[in-house]
């Protein structure tokens, strides 16, 4: 289990996030939702060790009760943009995280190349990012993130740059990949439809200064969720968020 204890984040003299504590279970998708500017992305950036220098944080993280210092190989972070380097091939981009972690170039490529087919990228190993569609670039980014086999994925609005149809397809695609190779996931999103369709658990944050409003488990399997049940959950989320702004 990954635990955050009393995390507070400030921008100068302004409080961005009031002290929050939360637990993240292995093999569970947790969606962190809330209004823009509430500090959702700052939480996972802090966990990943990439919090901007203009922000200061206090708090601790623990993995299986042991103190966790960022960056840590147990956590893999993925930013909003696909962040593929345009001068590298897709195979080179996908292997980059492993090389940074200390694997040789040959070993990294040997681990990455067998995954091109299951990630829907077969035949594009030598392609460059500008030769791929938005959805394919995002799959390549997920390949680079997930091949590191970290216990937890930290995803910052990973589908925000995609069109509506591609976004829906990518949500289903990611859930399928995670069912095949389960990981703990903390995913930031502002999309209530995305959150209720994908998550096993919803963490709801208030407007700035951010604080936790609610922790909602979704116990029904994704395949068994009806539109009526999804609409009921989204209505609850809307009421929480709207009540917080009044």
C-alpha cells in the first residue's frame, strides 16, 4: 500500500493544498477529481519528485509502511502531454525510461519490442512521433511508462489532449491493459464521465485551497455498471463539487 500523510503544498504565502492523507491500494484505479487549480496534479508531481521549484511541500509518503523518497522506481509518472522526443523513433522513445533506470540500450529494446503488438503499435518501431496519430502516440507513451513495471502509475490527465472518440477508445484500452497486468493507479482527471467509467475509487477534492471532500468506492465491476448507476454517481459528484463552490 502507498500512503500519503499530511501533505500540504504552498505557493509562496498561499496555501494550494491543505493537509491531506490518503491510502492507495495495489491493483486499483483511483481517480482524483476536482475543479481546476485545486492541486490535483501537484499531488502526483510531489509523489513523482517533479514538483515545480516555486511550490513547497510538507508531508511524507510511505510504501508498505517504509518511508518513500521521490523519485522511486516503484512509481512511474506520466505527464499530460505525450512527451515523446521528436528526434527519436518510437522504439527509442519507449525504451528511454529503462535506459535512464540503468538498463543497457540493447536490454531496454529487447524488453520493449515484444510489447509493440499488444500495445497496438506493431510495424511502427522505426516510426517517428509526427508520423503517428494522437491515439498511437499516447499508446507509445503508456508503453514507455508501463514497461518499467512499477507498482504504481501516476497519470496526470493522460487523455486530455485527445479527441472525444479517441479518448473513449483509449480509456477502454488502458483498462484492458491494466486487467492483463494489474498496477495501482492514481489518475488525475476533471472528467466525471471518465472517472466513473474507469475508477475503482474516487477521491473528490475541493476548490483551492484543496482538501479532500469525499472518498467514494465503486464496488460494481466496470462491465456491470449501468448508465443509470453511472449517472447516479456523477450526480453525487456534481452535488459535492457544486456545494463546495457555494
